């Protein structure tokens, strides 16, 4: 609203000076008479413009902003100036009996038209900026039209109009000054006349400079919004963000709108293919993990429970450890593969109903290496994968102990990857609360006591603290998954599952 007021005040000032100089008959009026008449006409034009904009323009129905039309908005902005110019010409023709052509009122009407033309361009660009800002903030788009006015033609038309308008006004000023000089008497001061002419030309050039700079800055601001909108979405896609909200708002019906439209189609296609690959990956992971658990006489419940356990702990440690949402998601998806290496352990050892010998324990412990080697080969063939890298670390280090007495590498403390430290507690907790042939299922309270008692020896103290702070979540997960699995026929777990 403030911008429109400034535009109309500027138009009134320009026409007050310009009209009084270009029209010989208006020169017979005082500046107050001419300026007051022009002020009334401009004020009425502004009121009419405001009513029209509120009724038909972009301000009428913000919720229906998708139907915004730049051409319609331009007509709304230009019409009040045309009406004001015509009203001024008619008023002076009727009230003062000024001749229309000879008096220069036609020049005043044309001047009002030119000022209105530039004002309409500016206010339309301002309305377009509001549309772009609103649509981008709300994630909406204009309804596409098959036909539009190309940007190249817009620039060509704008440049042509500016050149013609400037030449027309300059010719009018020169014609007026030359005509006035003919009526000068013998005391005519040519130097003073030249100064007046130069002053008038300087005024015209200054007005045009202000108008051109204003249009350039306004249009540049709109272009910057469109570019920033497009670039921000492309950066999000480049960072792997393909969420439903990642779309470029189609905020203009021109080449930028087309670019935004096809960018969105590209994102949708990429998201569809990515989702398909993700589902394939998830199903493959679950199938491999289930295969390992099946050989170990375990049900899929162990996979689901440990997945959720690690997610609880990782979320609790997210801030203190600086974990990202992507890392937590990868941990959740990688957790089911923690015992994938058991497929490489001979059945005679893996399925042995009694205690294992020392040699058999050595072989059993190699399941961490078998799994890590398999994932390492897969990673090398894929050319690197953040998912496989994390999965390999979990597989290889989830039996390491904080004090360095674990296997296979005897790692200690923070040398153990963070994912392995988290997986260790999830795996042990689930083994403790599960029934085995050699033991009954421990209660949650007993499992908690064992884990807390191993703080600083078997487990990372911070991970134990996170577990203790969220023990109720562990108990709820165990109860929920066990309840969901009840009623299904399952085989009892073998002692090797806790190894």
C-alpha cells in the first residue's frame, strides 16, 4: 500500500511540473490551481485503483492466488491513470474553454498515459513479488497456461516503450520551447532561453532515469526471488532431500514457470525411483537378516526389537554425540544385519545344542568377520555406500567391549565405532530378556541390572546412561513386539544366539 501511495504522489509531482511547462494555456493558471485540480484527479484515481485492486486484483482472494494474472493486474493499475488524464483534459476544456489540441491538453493526456504506463509496470511487478513470496511460502503454484509472453519479448517491448516515450516527451518539450521563443520580443535573452530549455530537458531525463532505475531494481528483486527459490530446491535435492515439500513454486507464467514445472517433474520422477530403490534395499536387508536369524532358530522379532532399541538410544544421544537424522536412519536400517555373518558358521557349531569347545568358540566369533568381509566386498563393487559402511562397522564391532576384552579386534573405548557401541547394548538386552534352552527369559529389571553393572567394562558409560534414562521405552518395545509375535509358531532360540 505504501508503495502505491509513493507512486501516485510521484506521478502527481511530475505532472504538476510537466503539465505547466508543456501546455501554454495551463501556464496561465497558478501552480495552486493546476496542482490542486491534478491532486483531486490523482486522488480519485488512487481510490478507484484501490477499489479495483481489492475487487479484481491479487488482493481480493489470497486463497485463490493461483489464478493470478499479470495482464489483468496491469490493466487494473493503468486504467485509473488513463481515466484521470482524460478527466483533466475534459475538465479544462469545459471549465476553462481551453482548446484541446492547440492548448497542449492532448500532450497532458499523453503525459499522464506515459506516467501511468510506468506506474502500472512498477505496481504490477510489486504485485508479482507478493504472489511469488506467498506461493513460495505456502508451497503452492499458479495454474499453468499454455500461452505466455516470453521474457525476451518483454525486454524488447520495455526497451522500445522507454525509448519512444523519452523521445516523445523531449520533442514535446522542444516544440513548446521553440514555439514560445517565437513570441519573444526584441529583448529576448537567448542565453536565458537556452538555460530554461536545458533545465527542462534535465528534468525530463532525471524523471526517466528514476523510472528506469526503479523498474530495473523492482524486476531484479523479482528475478532474485525466482532464482533463490529454484536454487534452494536444487540444493535440497543435491543433499538428498526428496521430501514432499521439496518443490519449486510455479509463481510466474513465463520461462521461469516452465523451468519450475519441469524441475518439479524431475524431482517427482527422481523421488519415485529413489523410493523404489529404497523399498528394494529395505526388503533385501530384511530378507538377509531373516535368513541369518532363521539359521540361528530365531524369529524376525529379534530384528525388529533391536532395530527399535538402537533408534531409541541414538535419538537420546543425538545432541551430545552430534548425530544427524540421516545417521540415525542409516543405523536403524543397518541394525538387522548385525549377525549376517552367522550364515558362514558351520551348522555343527551354530546349531550345537550344548556348550561350545574353545575351538568352536573361535569359529563362532568369526561370524563378525564373515559378515564384515561380505559387506566390504559388496561395498567395493558398489563404489562406496554410506549404508554399507555403517552396516559393516555394526557387524564387525557389536561384540567389542569398552574395556578391550571383546572380539574380534579387541578395540576399547572410543576406538569402537559409535554404531557398534549402541548395537552392543541392544543385542545383549534382547538376548537377556529372551528365552533360551539353557536359561529362562530374564525380566526387564534383571536385564537392566546386568547392563548397568557392566557400565565402563562391557558397555560405553554414555550408552548405558542413555539406556537407563529410556528403559521404559525398551520395556514397551519388548512387550509390544513380543505380543505381536504371539500366536505364531516359532522354534526356540539356540544358545549360540547370545554369543
